[in-house]
C-alpha cells in the first residue's frame, strides 16, 4: 500500500498561486498514477488532475485547465499541483491519491488522508 501526505495549502487572494505537494512512501512501485482531488464545504469529493507516474501523461478537469499544472519528481517520490490564477471557487480541502491510471479519477471508495486546506479570498 502507498502512503500519501499532502501539504502546501494556505490562504491566498484571488489571482494568487499555491503549490501543493504529495509525498508518497511504502509500496511506491505499485503507484501507476497519482491524482489530486478536492472537497469544497458541503460538497462531494471532486477529481481535479492526474499524472501517469512513469509516462508523465496528464489529465485535468475542465474547470482547472490552463490554471493548474500537475507534475511529479520521481527521485523524491513526490507529486505536485501548481495552482495559478486561483479563484474563490477553488476553496476546498485538497487530497492526493495513487492507483492505476484507468481508475485514477474515481472518487468513491477511497481512504482519504488529512488533506491540505486551500482558501481563496475574493
């Protein structure tokens, strides 16, 4: 099993930027892809972006395309989510998850970690 720890959240004004980190450990060889998700207050978890760990292939939900960039550092076993041009509607707790590429956008049945809070003020 892969362990994941999110960090890097904070309070930022609209239009600002933040970079989130997802440190992975454990059975990292079983980590085919990594995804970022978020949960806004009173809403369900939402898929945000994914990256194939070895291929670098990326996929984004439409609402963040052109603003967010997902990446990974193989040597550090860490994934990142660079968030630019942040909007108040991006306010949420952000989580990362690992798994198979075909399944990475799934939000049900996951064991979510603590996540990292991102708050965007208007």
